[in-house]
C-alpha cells in the first residue's frame, strides 16, 4: 500500500492552489487565442458546490453525472443533472467517499464507486472533518479507500445495486460501448491492476498484472483496446498505456518520466485520444496540467501513437477531459474559476476528425 499512499500525494497536487508557471503555460489573450483553435464557447457547467469534477455524458448528451463536495460534508458525492439548466440530484447514499460515475450506454443506469459500507464510517467521517477544519479547504485528492466497491443506480436515485464485494479498492469503472462489460481498477490482489467483468458483476478476469498502479481505464470505441494510466516505470510518474481486451498485446503511449500523464479518453471516432499532462521536472508544486491530443492508428492486433498536440494553455489545472457521444463537445475539470476551485467546464470541440 506504500505506492497507493504515494499516488494519493501526487494526485492531491493536481488541483492544488499553486499556479506557478511551467514551459507550457500561456497568459491571458495568448492562452485564449491558442485554445480557440480547438475550443469554442467555453463555459462553466457546475455551480453551488465548493468543488466539482470528473463529469461524463449520458448517451444522448443531454445529461451529465459527476462528483462534487456537498457543503458541510468532507467527501465527494455523486450527482446527475441536465446539462442545460439542470438542478443537481444526489445519487450516492450521502456517506463515505465516492468517485468515478459513468452512464450505461443506454442511459438507464449509472455506475459509480462508493465506500458507504465502511464499517467504521463514523471514524472516517470524523477524520475527514478534522482535516478540513485544520487545513481549511481540502485539495482535490484521489482516495484509495479499501472499502470502495462498485454500484449501479437508476438516474432518479432508486435501485442501488452492488456489483463488487472484495477486499480492497474497487473503483474507476467504465462500460464498453455495447454495455456488456465493465473495466475497472482493483487492489484485490494487493496491487492496483485492471480487471474486466460482465455488466452484472459476474465473470471477473484480470487484465493487467504489473507492479505499480494501473488505473483510469476506458474501452476504445470498437471495444478492442483499453487505455489507462500507470506508474509502473517510476513511482508516481504516471504514463499512458493501451492493452488489448484479451490482455495479449500492450503498448506504451507516453514515455517521459519528467512529465505526469493521466486520464486518457478516446474521441468517439477512435482516431485520437485526449489526456492531461504536466511537466514535473522541477517537482509537482510548480506544475500546471494542460490537455493534449494524440492521434491513434489501431487495428485488431496493433495500436500506434501518432501526432501530439497541446489543447489548453490557461494558467490553471485542466484535467479529466471527456467527449460527448457525438464528439462535438468536450467537458473537463478545471481550476480556471475566479477562486481557483475545481469545476466542470464545457466547450464546442472544433478540432474535427483527421
């Protein structure tokens, strides 16, 4: 678990309040002009929470699901709302840590991870409140809670169903495009690796088995590949990888141990992916995370990384990017708010297919 504790530290720095510049930073009008090549009509999506982020679209693009800190409670909860003018509805039970919500492709259920079954939840909540009271606003932090398990629920908040019940952390789940399978991260063997299971939680099989953290997995649009992040080369220094769904072929997509690369997500065309990266050559506290795209050439048996292009340039942390199902919008988590708190933003995506 030493590596998990270390990874909590590094990801806690992703949305910290430090905004010191790095080589990829641009200022004011220059940043806006550079971003305009791919992003149009940027606007903030979430409001009314101290912080919110990691949002995903429903299949029709009309609704979103995300995690946010409720006022007066120390851990993220899961919310859904209409994308345009919607009122947030809490889906998670309201206790414990939650993360990584995701719509089923048909929009009828929502997957998320929760630790509300923690047998010592009162102690966990007290520790969270004490930390908030001692240090004020908690920074964004990825909690590898050993009581995390995967659940599904109806979009109206009814019908909570548990899918996993194993020792250790089960989270970071997402669906194949046909809705038949879930890929997720689990520490059930003592080390966080990737697993695939049926959508009802049956027939779990291990996909990766490397030392270090493998996480944040998503299927490619054709369901032949899974992209993910890993610090297997050097502790804390996340890089991007892809693996075939049968586990036989693995490809490393980034290989720069001075840069942290994480949260990759495919464009629906399957021709490129987007992710967030930051220069850590001078340490984490001066690093700003920006979004990048990478062209992809994929077949049944191979996947190759191509041209890389920087997308965001603001002196803020831009992370956790996703595309709408039609590929015409991008939503991401950013600290480009007046108070530097993290919230969801959305923009028209005008890169086009290549």
